[in-house]
C-alpha cells in the first residue's frame, strides 16, 4: 500500500516524496486509514523511531480547515528537542500548504515571542506540557475550537512528572475534541489517561505490549564493578565506528565518565540537567554532525532526542525503572536500521537482566569483553580498510610523488607496509600489551560469595540502624533490587544489610549502623517514576547479638527518632534491655500496636 492509495492529498504527496517517503511504515499503515476516514479517539502503542510523527501529523494536516485561523490541533510531547523535531517534521509535510501554520511552544524560549505568534493565529501547536499550561493560565492561548489533541510519548511525559499539567490542559479542551495517544510502553498511568479522557478509543499495537524493537539486539557484559569504565573503553575500541549514547544514572556520574573519555582521547561529550540551554544545543549539534561519537547522558536529559543511525546504546548502569530500558534501547535500530543495546553489569545486577527480558520479551546474549589482542586486530583491519577506500587527490599529490619515491626506494613493499601500519597502530599495541581479562568467571565468584556469606555470619556484630524508605511493592521493589540500589548509590559493596520489610508504599531496611548516614545521603536527589525517594532513620536500635535474625521491636517510649535526638548511653541501653526482657511478655502486644501506628504515620506522610 502506498501513501497515494491511502488517500493523501496531492500537496502532501509532493512534500513527502521529496522527503524520500515511499511506502508507509507499519504504524503509519495502521493509523492513517483510521484517522483519514474517521473522527475517533485512538491509542497507538509503538516503539520510538517507528514513524509515529507522520502517523498523526499527516492526517491532521490533511483534515484541518484552512478557511479560518482557529487552533485545531494540539500536540503535547515531553521535551524541547522532541517539540522542535515534531514541528520541523510537520512543517516539511505541509510545505505546499501555505495556510498550515505550526508553532513550537516550549520552555527556554521567549514566551513573549510565542504569545505574539499565537495572536496572529496558529493552526497547529506543538508544545511541552509545562509551557502550554503556563500559556493557558495566562489566558494567552485559545484552544476552545480544538478538534484534536495528541499525546506523544505519553509514558515519558508521566515519568517526568507532567501528570498535573496534562490534567489541567485536558480539562480546558472542548468535550467534542478527539484524543490520540501514542506511547512506547503502556504502564498503568498511561492506561488511566485513556480511561479518563478518551471515548471508546481505537487501539493499534505494533509489536507486543511494552516489548523492545525487533531491530535491536540485546547484549550484556559481566564485569567487576571497579572495571566498568575499562570495559566501556574496550567496547568503544572494539567498535571503531561506534556512534552511541552512553546512559548513566546521575548527573555527577555522567560528567565524570564523559571527562574520563575525553581525557583518554575519545570523541565524547556529556548531556545532563546542569547544562544551560545554549550548552545543550551546542552538544547536540556536535553529536548530530558526528563530531561527538559517544554522548554520555542521563535519562532525563536524553528524553525526546531524535538522532538517527545510532549504532549502539550503552547502559553504563541499568535504569531503576525497567520500562526505561525500552526507551533507552529504542534509540537505536530506527527506520529499518539495526542496532545493539549493551548493558555493562556486575554479578549483583544479573537478576535485572531476567527482569528486563520478561519486560521486553526478548533474550539478552552474554558477550565476552574483547581481549587486548582482539581489540588490536579489529583496529588494525579498520585502519587498513580506510586506507583501501581512501580518496586520492591525484593532481595535487602527483608533484610530490617523485621525491617521496626517492626517499623510500630503499624499502621493499613488506617493510613499507610494516612501518606505515606501525605509525598509526603502535599506540594501541602499547596500551593493550599485557591487558588483563575483564570478564568475570561466574563459578569462581559464586564460590567467593558463598565463603563471604559464611564469614559474615560468623563475624557480624549485629549493630544495625533501621531506615524508612518510600519505596514498596507498588514500585515493584524486591529485596534484591533494594540492596542493588543501596550498593549502586553508595558506590560500596560491603555494607551489611539486615532485615528487610517491604510494604505496599514504603519499606524498612536494617543497615549497619556506621553506614546509615551514607545510605541516607546517597539517596538524595534520586527519583522513581518522577517522585523523589525519601530515606530517614525509622527507629533507634541498640546493639543486638541476634544480628540479622533479630526481631523488630519498638523503643520503650514508642516514639520515632527524627535524626537529631541524643543517643542514650550504653549503660542506659543495657538497663532498658534488661527491663524490656523482664516485661517482654506483657508489652509485646503493645509494641506491635505502636509499630503499626508508626507505619500508618509514615504512610500518610509520604503518600
């Protein structure tokens, strides 16, 4: 089926033919007939980079009434970059329809200029929720004649905390409008929007629900945590033409990894929330021009980026939210190209791979970190390939050749090749001589871990502090994941963890007393599903020879400590313990009630 057979207008056909559009992509082939022929609500589930902009942009451009200047279409998307990209694409589609006015509306640009343009009349607005909500509250935009509202990357908008803005915007739109929702994944929050704001929507699904793209292969490398950066460099060296985004968890780590790559001679740069808009634009322009081969970025900073032909996505750290992996990996393997999504993990994180496999319904391939010799071989043949295909400017070089030939006439062909190769290649040979094997032998590591557990059981002092954390079953928290987060955020691997109690919306975890404050500090500025994670001391715990197996009990007064109270002396603790032992049978029931009351209090505070 062609775009002409679908019924596109001559003006649009002319524009998209110039853009190289031949046949519609799967999501376009499914949505265009529906949207061109009917006025309906629609939910389309498809991966990033599958042609969703044309899927909604083409029918909207064709169906708008150009005899007036009323705003008829509003497109909401999560980021400035995506807002600009959608506007640019739609302007290209409507190149030969002069009356089709399209305005990108986003933060970081002059709101006064946007208001002046809106006063002239705009047929289609492409906006980020925050700026659009601001314009509505100021009374500077009229959406009373709106016919269609499109929510693009709906899951991303909700992950970024735009739920309140979306609710406010949708409440201001006329009841007669139709809503189109496009998303890569369909979490409960997105499903709720479809139920609250849509009427019997047509549902279109390209691939399986929450599934990764078929054009992307998934690979993981198992290394020691301390070797993560060395593994990243070796992967980059093994793929000389790599063009990738490297995902890190935090702004600090992002900048550190980028700085190390630049220092070590790689074409790299960073993208995170601490950059100004001008710095961000400069980095992105360099990346799109491929002056930067490896862009090190946080999830938030990379949302909405539209970059084609990425060869790899590298997860320097796996995301806390499994659904975020779908968005990361979806940035490669676009537009009928193939791509590779790489995860660099340590043994403690291996369980996450199984969780992601269930999520994306695809299997990871375990790969071996290339040895130094393998990297050198790959680089050598890459250089020879470039020599073989280099363009020679014969007129310019011809005048120099006689002197060059005379200079090198004493060398035979084999010696000349050896010297030429060595000139470029020696630095790799020198760097990788005696390079260690970075791969983890799982069988040996398991034996070491089991021995470590036996030693820990023997040597534990049992001095734990109980922490309260605003993560629970509803956040899909399990003990392994909670322990993994503590290890990752603190950058320590030997913090003793005691009893873990996971409830619906929050949890309690016992950590060794000397590390409690480090854990609290490590969770600052950490988010899950757009909301901050709060961690604080839940109750004071004295020394206990029972260690990990000890039962949770309240202090004698049943009150929570807020982190600033004076510690009781050790003799006082000893007296309290003896007193508690004598009266434990009478007070056990009371303690349980107080503990339950304290949990209720915690739940109310962090809902």
